[in-house]
């Protein structure tokens, strides 16, 4: 499955069919429909999605210690790894600050959202292995920065 295509299709359907009167940004879509953050505030939803994507990137790239080297990075890291979306998907051994994606016994990573579509089919639930999970994270990051004014840097 091409995860970037899945996100693009899902976002387009969400804006055109499911929310025709209220166009949301890509970060808001990720925030609400993937991460499950409920804010009812556009700017806060975008901030939370951006910070969660930064933490996901740090975990994917095994750069968590670099990410937490600032007070802001440390604060957002600790907040995000304790959110349900991430807390169920990470392992950290002796230090939460060195977390990695849980790989115990062929762990399945689940993304559950009624807003996910692929090739015209509503998915509702996507199950990913460890390798595909890292690819899905990369796709979310690429998807979120395709609006030229958005970045996921700290």
C-alpha cells in the first residue's frame, strides 16, 4: 500500500465530502483523524500534530536524544510519548527518552480511523508491521509538509 496516496485520498475525501463547509489543513487532518487529538482549535490541532510528527521522526531516525536536547523538545517529547497514539507503540527499556518502535514478537501497529480510504475503499483500520510502520510515519511527515508553509522542524 502506498501510504502517501492513502493519506492524500483520505484528506481529499474528508475535505470534499465529509466536511464540505469546513476545509481543514493537512496538519489538522493528521491531528484529528490519525492521532485522535480533540481540540476544536485549528492552531492547537496543528501545533499538536506538528509536535507529534517531530517526535515520530525522532523515534524513526533514532534521534530522540538530539530532539530532547532543548527544554521545548524535552517537554513535547514527554507529552507526546504519553499520548495514546504513541504510548501503545513504543518500547523504551530503561529510559523513555531513548524509545524505539515496539518490535516484540512481530507487533502489529494499528491505525484506526473511519476517515482512512485507499483506492475508493474505506479502511477504518490499518494494521502495519514494524517496517511498514516506519514507512507510514515517513508518509505522514511528507504529507504534512506538502503545504509549503509547514515544516516539522523544531
